[in-house]
């Protein structure tokens, strides 16, 4: 980053302001008597706070005080503890009643489990780093909380996050098992059991109680509460936040999501899994037995801009009721912490890949069935940037017939324009008749404006599908090409000075969007210029030629601004795509379409009787009826 440069007036201004502040501070400094009085007041405040703290001693401070003086507790203190938390006072008397952590490593994880609360205090993904080469953490520094609220038979409401769990680590074949037990005796406890498999991002997680049927109050709801803030991992937090979203599957396969921006909440039924997606990484809770009967979900956007709140993207919360079975609690879950990657998520056969925003309807289908497999095949033996170029070429070859149809339609309309202008001049006082004759000429010649529009509409699903594909393609993350360090992020070639940013554009300049904008400009100059030559000018109608002229400049400008912060892989695609389109247009114009031959075919087509389809017949009938009504109204006025 370049430092800001100040002119002489700015420096003088800062010196004057600094001097004034020093003078004010000097004039308002307290006297020795005031300092002494302030010191006495502070001492009195400290004493008062100590008294209040003792009077309002919480469960957590009780357990912490106890853990440092385990051997010093006498029977009176144990009774007092029993009166506070009932049967669960036993957990506070164990050596595990500390804030210590249990560390476990696998091929993909470095995990830390908190004794207090029994859940994960830290989740580090070993195989990934962020934009600044810092290891990827899904859970760290209290950004996540996992708690079960339950009632007891002696009318208490307690939270697991307030109690110490007793940890143990063992092996089950190649798997590592971490058991965290919240005990009321040596044989009665609530257990969190984590089973970690080698090279697997899914943790088998179960919640099970033993011997607590007489301790739980089964008539009171028991609720699982999972909260998490998404930790920033990408260069642009705004761009990352755009693809950070809470998604869930419910009601036997339906997928829904909370709002992308602002605050949102939802009450869902029969929830099978819920994903706290953080763009390229996700934390997913899966119900492996029966779905959660209901789930209250919330999402809060924490990002204001690139400079403020740069640590976290969104705050997610989920609250799900749990069910008792014979007075005991048993729930089999899965905890996924890992990449938001289609191939990785698909292997679990639970539809977790549906949490990736491939696009809705046909757009998502095109991505799943065509572009994801195709790009996976190409990137298997080609560098990622080259794979994008090759995929672009293949897409353009498939869609080249669309360009041919569009250009052929424009050529026909250009040839017919003098004849159509003559018809409109002849019937300038009868617009309905002019429209009828225009349609008749176009029909006989086999030329229609719609014949060029419809093929163009066929390209929209492809363009939108690719628009969704590149920003979510995990394979592109941190893969470089030419000057772009990361094809999943913007390709900055110049960063503005600190604190300077252009609204909508950003604080940097990306090169691929500039190249794509230039290519789009020349492509539109070719195609729109051809269309402008064929557009009729009709009285009372918008000047289409003028509108198209504006579009030639507006579209590249939109690309330049909007894509400056988008994935450089997407801009690379649009750049190559438009270069190829220009080449195809030149080939079609100079070597495939001969306007003289097209004109000859039109003349032959005019001599042949043209069979109208149902739509054309209906339109002709409607226009004839409208013309008849108009003539009848004109006669009525003369009378």
C-alpha cells in the first residue's frame, strides 16, 4: 500500500490542531487535591464491586473457585454446592473441573476440546491457509458456542456450557474417539462422543445420557443451541460475505436459506442438516437419525465495509429441541468442518452439496450436470487458467450456431430495411396497416426480429450458470494464472492508497475486468452496429438505435465496475468468450454469409406461399379485427 501524501496546508493544519489539544489538556489537568479525591473514590468503587461480586456469585465462578481449592472443600461447602446445582455438583468436585483443553490431531484437523462445556474450542484445518498464509480456523477465540439447556427433577434449569466435562481419548481401530462426560456419579453422566476418522472432515458426534432418567425433568423442553461467527478467510471480506450464508435441508429433501444480507430468522420443521457456509469453508451439523423436529434459525450480517468489522462475516444461531427416550437422551449427529467443495460434500450422500449456491432451477442443473464435470475433467490434466480457456472455447463452439442464427437474422433485416421503410412511409397515417404489411413482408422473406432474439435467449441460462460457477468453484481457490494470484478472487494490479476507495468500484484496479470490458465494447460495436442499421424508426416509439448506442458504452462500463471485486476466473472467461465471439462474427460475416445469396433466397421465398403458424394467424386476425374496429369508429365519427 502506498502512503498518503499531504500537502503543506494539511501538515500545518494538523500541527495547529495538535497544539490546541495540548493547550486544552494542560489547562484542564486536575489539581493535586482533585487527584487525591479521585483516588479515594476509585478505592471505594473497588470495595463496593467486590461486595456485589460476592453477593452475586455465579455458577462459573463457584466451579473455578472450587477447582483451585479441590482438597480444601469441607462438608459445608459441598452442601452449599449441592444446593446450587443439585446432582451436578459432583462434576464440580472432580479433577477435570478446570478450564484445561484436550488436543487431538488427524490428517485434516488440529482440534482442541474444552473441559468446560465439553465442546470444540478450536478447529484448525491442516491443509489450507487463508489469503495471508495464515492457517484456516473454523473455530477459534470463542467464536463458537455449543450448549444444551435442560430441566432437572428438582426444578432447576441448567446449561451444559457452565459445567466441566471429564475428557478421555481412546482408539477404535484407525479412528480416534474423544469422550467428554458431564457426571453426576461414576456411573451416571451426559456424554459427548466424538469419533474422528483419518482423512475425513466429518466427525461422528453423539449426545447420550446414562442413568439420568431420574435426574432430567422430561416434562420440560430440552434444547440444543449452536452459535458461530464466520471467521474471515479471503482478501475481500465483502466478496466473501456475498457467498456466506446459512443453508438448511428440511422436509425430506427441500433446501432453503436465510437472507444473504442484513438480519433474518426462520422457523423450519423436520430439519435434516444445517450449514454455516463461509464461502469456501463450511461448518455443518447433520442429524444422522431422525430429523430435528424443528429449528429456530437466525443470521446476522456483521460486515459494514472493507475497513470495519474485518474479523467476522456473519453470526449464525440455531436452536433445536431434543427428544427423550425412556427418560434418557440419545442423539446421533455429524459435525462437518471443511471445504465447501462439491466432490467432498457429495461423498456423504446426504445432499450436503446442495448448500453450494450453484444457482436455482435450470442454472443449477447446467452447473451440476455439465460445467462441474467438464471443468473437473479439464483441470485434471491442464493448469487451471488454461482449463478455463479451453472450457470457454468448447462452450463457444457449442453456441456458435446461435451466433450464426442471430447474424443471419440481422443480415436479412438489413436487406429488407429499404422495403420496410417504404411500407411505413406509404402507410404513415395508418400504423396498423403498416404493421400488417411489415409482418407480411417479413413472413414471406422468412425474416423476423424474433428469429434473432430467441437464439440469444438460449444463451442466458449458460451465462448465468457460469456466473454462479466460477465464484463457488473450490478448485480455483488460490490457483494462479498469469498476474492473478487467485482465480477465485480479484486480480489486483494496483491498490489505491490506504483509506481511499471509489464507491461501487473498490480500493484497487483489477486487470481482467478491464480486458473483458474492452472485448465487450468491440463485440457490441460489431453486433449492435449491425442491429442499429436494421432498426426501423417509428413515430411515437422509442429510438431503438439511440438506446443501442448507449448500450455500447454502458455494458462495458458495467463490466468494469461490477466485476472489479469478482473472481478473476469469471472475468477471464468473459474476456476469452468475447474474443472468440468477435472471431466467430468475423468468420460468419466474411466467409459464411453472402448477402447477395441471402437476398436471392429472400426473393425466392417471397414467391412461395408462406404457411402461417397458429401464433402468426392469431396475430393477423387480431390486427385485422383492430383495423376493422378502427374503420368503424372512423365512420361513426363522420356520421
